[in-house]
């Protein structure tokens, strides 16, 4: 099974200064790192499964059919959402997040994607008490079991699973081009405490959900490919050598293309720092939606 974005929860994180200097220690889930930078470099925050070069070329060739003819694309849609609360008990600390937080998460998605014509309609919420599924990690039998039992709809329906992944993982998602090969796997998984009002500060304003849905819609990280020409395959996102963290104003790691897109939902900055997509990302979402999800 293939996955994107295993984002790891950091607690007590403070924004970095404009030069993104490492903090004096970074503490999360009982572990103290020398700095947030050391934590990022350890690879614990994100493991992104990028298609191999041959598959990537195939995807981009297919996507170009839609990107080169934007007038033929579906520029927006109402997306039905099935929200699956996986919990170990009945308290909020056991993952039993209330409807108010789920509704707030949907509102965050609509605020982020609405300007580009995508709206999220919460169809249903179900609650499952299962300690094994609650601790599921990507690629495990627990995840497979949970998704096989709970997933609803088709390629153009969004399934969100909230749980408490092991190892401090914050969330992951699937790309639209994976659906045909493994439809039951399709969807977004979130740490339950990352929804608005949760305890996963500074990732508790709901933008883990925004970020993960971005992958589900066909977007890569802004720092994919570093300073290379194609980087994230979006022309108007400035190139970025590596993931940003905190909210490092004036960060500029690839000087030929402008300051790093630290406010973009597809970077790794704190929720409070994220607030935008670009028009090019919207075009790519339209192409992926038309080519891979709409009506499938």
C-alpha cells in the first residue's frame, strides 16, 4: 500500500525567527530533541511516498491533458464527507471527539477550498470503539481492517478517519491516482487532537486536515524537488529547498524564485502560519479532480 504524509505531532512548539534558527530543545510526546531542526531532519515528521520516475512521468503526462486544456476541467465540486471517529473509549482523550469539533473541521476545509470552488458536505459521522484501530499506523493490518469496514462512497467522496496513530504521527492521505488500484485505501487519516480545539498545539486549528486533503486532491508538498525546475509541478509556488517549520518569515532557500511559500497549506509550518493555496495549485486540483475523481 502506498501513502503520503506521515506528519508527526510536536507539542509545545514555538514559531522560529525569520532565519529559522533552531530552538533550544524540542519536546514532543515524552521525547526531547536537541532542536526542532534535529527533529525535522530525523525524518520523524513526514515520510512521503513519491511515485518512481517512470510512474511520475506517466501521471504528469496524464495530468497535462487537463492542465493544458483548463476550459475542459471541472472547476469545483461539492464533495460528500464521511467522517469516521475511531476511539478507544467514550472520553475526548480517548478519541471521542464531539460533533462540534467535526463541524469545525469541515468549516476549516470550506474556508480553505471554497475560494477555488470546492465545498465539503458532511454526510455522516460514525463512531467505532476499537483500541487496535485507534492506534493504527499506515500500512498496518489495523488500518486495512478499519478502512475495509468503514469506507463509504466512491472516488469523489472523501472519507476522513480520526484516530491516535502510533509514534506521534499527525496524519496521512492517498493521492487521487491511487484510487483505481486500491479504492478501499482511499481517504485521509488524522490525529484526533489535530481538529480545531484539539490538544495538538501548534497543529490544532484544523490545517492538518487542510494539508492532507490537499494531497487527496492531487497536490504535493511545496518543497518536493527542492530547487529543481519542476519541484511540486506547480509553476506559481516558489521553489523551496526543504520543509519550513514554525513560521519563518522571509525564509528564502531557492533565491531564483522568490521567498519560500511558508503560508501555503502544503508546507510544514504551524497551523497559525498557513492560510493559502495558489492559483496554480487550484488548476492542478481541477485537473486531478476531473481526471481521477469526478464520477469515478
